[in-house]
């Protein structure tokens, strides 16, 4: 039995890889799927172009995995393409070095004129000087993670959510068992190998087997705009910095990001000052950005791994590291996989799987690069005839029924209800009423309060002008018209 800690992209990727090699796998996750970094990113399917100059190895891995994910995860990837845009503020000496790095790393690139660029992205500043096309895309993270869970379970593995790792028992012969805790109590699980894929919590997990990992955590704020403002990804043609990526994602657009060292593995809510600063950084790309409707802001924590001290986390590699702890004097059979990008999760899983398989004495190769993920579910014609419970995201009874027994929070990530322009003003009550068929009133009240709190945290970071007035209207509708109780 292999126990994997963490049900983000990396942990689920490792479990999928090992399942395809014929190993028994159990994933334990302290929250829901994508509880950490995997549920808090801008959705960019990197081409590697962003890292070509400073981090060429990471760039090569990005373009390799970009191509693989388009093949094995079709339906969860949008091949929208992207542009790197030169503005008057772009460093004069950056473009040529970037082009040389793109050629060296094998990333396709094509020069586009100012006129072609403005026609493709009319919202751009009129003073843009041209740019380059690259094969960026969009990852729909939550659906892809649920597809990974489905694939793991289809091969006999299990994913145990809301379960924490409490203790690791290891001896001279390696790891033996782990103690885990959940709402139903604590228990021991037999364990022949342990994989630490806990993202920002990887350092905390490593304490449990006495081989502490030096993690470098970085906090990044992003803003979600209420409309899909453009058809392609737009990047600033400059060294990586704050406020330089705009990503179309389903019905919204995500602008990011910032980079600030943090000690907290949990993502703290953005401050209004952070979001206003991020908006101001967009002026030379999108002069009207400050007038776009900012639906909400959110924050993610990058789990960077850097044994040496670096002055700026922007200079810490975005490449990943697989650590066999026995080679460091730690317990045999314990492997950590840290760093990396969403787009490289499959490669990270393959390399970690190689180490685990070698330790267990097997020789089965990784099959993930050639194995398409199963669809999340089959489409049904009757879905189009049912009334929507959430008009913004077009989620209905059929969508909820696909996840029986789910909590309101779990339904949110699986159906996207409450994620649209009204941020759940109306639909939360409808879905809560549906939830009452499987839970009691106290449970539903607690779930609704938790969901409202999660939505409010993101909205609080974008309360100014029309956004603040719309938020006040939403509060009035909920409290006065719908009779929602004040917590």
C-alpha cells in the first residue's frame, strides 16, 4: 500500500501514476480536493515562455507537458493560444534575449504586428508595439482533478477527504504504517511507501518523519473579472513580475499575480490595497482595466522549494524536486515531491512514481503520458430541459444529482454554482433547500455559513465603486427579501 498525502494536482497525479502501475494507493487530504494551491491559481496552461530566460529547464518541461495534457486531458484544456505583448515600458534589451531562449528551449513562437495584435485583443493599450504568439492555454483545474479521482478509484485506489496525517511510524526497514485522523476518529493504515505531495504544507508533513524540508512559500493575489474580456492569454513581454498575466477562464477573466513571501501555508484573504495595486499595474496593457467589474479577489500560496537562501522568490526556480528521504538520512520508503507548476503535475508524478516503484522492487513504467483521463460524466439531453438552480453558471438539479451526499461547499467546486456574477445571492438558498433532502437543518445552516464566508472573503478584497454598491444590494436582498439570518 502506498499512502499519498495531498489531493491537489501533484498528489492525485502521483496516485493515478501508481495506480496505472498496478499498486494499491490511498490518498489522504485534510480538506476537499484542491484545498491548497491547485484550487487557487490563474488557470494558465503554461507554454514555458514565461520561464525561458531565467528557468530554461522548467520552460522545457512546461512545453512538453503542455502538449501531453492537450492529448490526455482534452475537455479540461482550452487551446486558446497566448500573446507576449511589448509595451513602451518593456525593457528594450529583453525581447531579443527572450527570443534566443525560446529557440533554445524549443517553444514555438511567432512574431505578430501591432495591427494584428490589436485586432486579436482590442482591449489592449493603443501604444502597444507588437508582440509574439505562443502556445499558452487554459487549464480547467477542478474538473481535471475530479477526473483524476475518478481514474484512481476506477483502478481500485481511494481518495479520503477531510483526513489528516497525524503520525508516521518507520523503522530501520522503512516506513511501516501511518496514523490518520478524521471526523470519525483516528486509525492506523498499513503503509509500504509514503509520498508527501502536500504543497505548501509539505514542510509541516516532513516534520512527522523527522526530515524537515526547507520550503519557501510565496503568496500571490489574483483578481477575477465578471466577464470573459478576451479570447486569448495575454502576457507582458518583460521579466516575470507582478501583474503580467491575463487569462480567459470559462465565463470570467483572471488577472495576476503578485509575489510576496509568507509564513502561512493557508492562503489569507487579499487586502483591498493589494487588489488596487494589481489593477494599477495593468494600465499600460489595458487602460480601462480599473473600470472592469472585479467580481472578487483571491490568493494562492506557491510551494517553492529552495534549500539555499534567495533574496527574491521570483528568482527561486519553478522547476520541481523529487526527494528520496533515505538518501538524506531519513526513513526509507518516504518520497516528497515539491515545487513545480500545475502544467507539470503529470511529469512530477511520473518521476515520483519511478522512485516509489524502484523502492518497492517493481519495474512497471509510467503510463500516464499515453493514457487519456476518463470523462467526468456523460452528457444527458434532459439536462437542457430542467430549470437552473444557478442561472449564472447554468447549474441545475441534474448537476447536483451527479454528486449525491455532497456538502454545499463540495457542490460549489463540482458544479460551479455561486461562482458567477451574483456570487450566490439567490442560488445558495435553492441549493441549500435541495441539500435538506440528505442533511438536517443544523448541518445545512453550518454549510451555508461556511460557503457564505468563503464567498465574502473574496468579495471583500474588491469593494469599491460599483462593486461596493452591488455588494450592499446583495446583502439587502439576502437579509430583507430572502430572510436570511444574520450570523
